C-alpha cells in the first residue's frame, strides 16, 4: 500500500494539483485585496461613502437598537443577514472567473500555435518511397 501511495503522489497530476491549490490560495489573497481595497472603496464613494461590507439587515437583536456597523451588530449578538458581504463575494467571483477565462484563452491560443507548428512539420516531412516503407516493415518484423 505504501508503494502504491508513493506512485500516486509521484504522478504529475497530483503535483500539478498541489501547485494549483497553492497558487489559488495566493491568488485568492490578491483578489480579496483587489476587491476590498481597490474596487469597493471607489464604488462606495460613488454611492456616498457607503461600505458594502456594512450592508446588512438585523433579523434579531435588542428591541429598538440600531446598529451602525456589522461589527457592532455582531458584537451585540444580533442575528444579521449580510447581503453586503454577498455583494463583495460576487465581485470577487467575477474577477476570479474573468482571470481564469483570460488564462484559459491564452493557453488555448498557445496550444493552437503548437499544434499548427506540428502540422506544418508533419506536412514538410518527405513522403517515404515504397522501398523505404518495405525496409521499415522488414526492420520491424526483425525486431519482433
């Protein structure tokens, strides 16, 4: 079982997956900062200085209490519906989805160029004569 596990770990797909997860975690931190620190503040400013992370509805809290921030409501033990955090999450998702789209588009373009080059090389390869093909068949039979 240990040898089987070593073979599993040594396969390229597992290593590629691990690298993808590590890069994805780092990319997530960058996207979080981009959304929270770069994109949402100007949008909030355009909407009158509103911070989307503080958009919430108090479902259950102290009677008659108005909470100015989500943190204040949570610290008071109020139950809140945090739709502003959901808006932030949707923006983050759209940014990640767009980045992945661009990445896949570029990889596909690169793959097409490589395939086109391989086809050009195959087309430029000289056609084998009948004699050469027969000699190759004889060589292959002798190998067997």
